[in-house]
């Protein structure tokens, strides 16, 4: 029989350990959302060529994840706020 056995631990101690771990998990912020080039171009109502130019000009800073070019939600928000 496979399992985890605890020695010298009370039910209250276990309850406290589980409660702390759940609290930690809920407190963690989710990873920021990332968008593809196509999604960014659509959100900004621009062509992919314009998006490419903006990256070359330093207006946007993409990250590469497993060979994919992605833009963070914060990066897009900053760009849109600068354009207004």
C-alpha cells in the first residue's frame, strides 16, 4: 500500500499546515497574460508590418517563449496609454 504516513502529528497540526499552504497558493498572483503578434495587431488595429516597425523602434518589447514571439499584457497597456 502506497501512501504518506505522519508520525507525531496531530489533526490540528495537519489542519494548520494545509491551511497555510492553501493561503499561500491563493495569495500568489497569476502569471501575466501574453499575446501573440496577431492578437496585438488586432487589438491595436494595425498591420503586422506596423507592429514589426514598432518593435524595431523600441515602442514594444516582445519576449520569445519556445520560439514564439509574445507581448505581455502590461507592455500592451503601456503602449496604448502612451498613444492616448
